[in-house]
């Protein structure tokens, strides 16, 4: 699952011209799914509380980065369209 998250985040971050808010939202959702998996691994006693907290700390940084990308894309998509005038006609 982390490979999927990394791939989605990398695609969203590096392909600026084709990245969309939907791609970034998918990456954020994948990170939240990873956090849920960490909870399950804790309950099943495959991980300690310390390991889960370390993993969630890393995921938090990923989500914050992706959310920043979403905000950036949102600003780009919602910019006012410049007015163009040709021979006095808009």
C-alpha cells in the first residue's frame, strides 16, 4: 500500500501540467487508508504503539504535503480569467 501512495503522490507532484485535485485527493485518501492499516496492525499486535505513532507521523507529513498541493491547484484552477480584447471586442 505505501508504494501505491508514493506513486500517486509522485504522479501528482511531478506532472504539474496534468496533475489534478482529484489525483491529489486520491493520494490523501491512500494515506488515510495506510493509517487505518497501522491501527489494524496494532490491534493484531504486529506493531507496537511506538511503531504506529512513527508511521502515522510520516503519513501526517505526506497528507499535509498533498493538501498543500490541492490548495495550490485549487488556486490555479480558480484564478480569474484574464480579459482579452481583439479590435475593441472582448
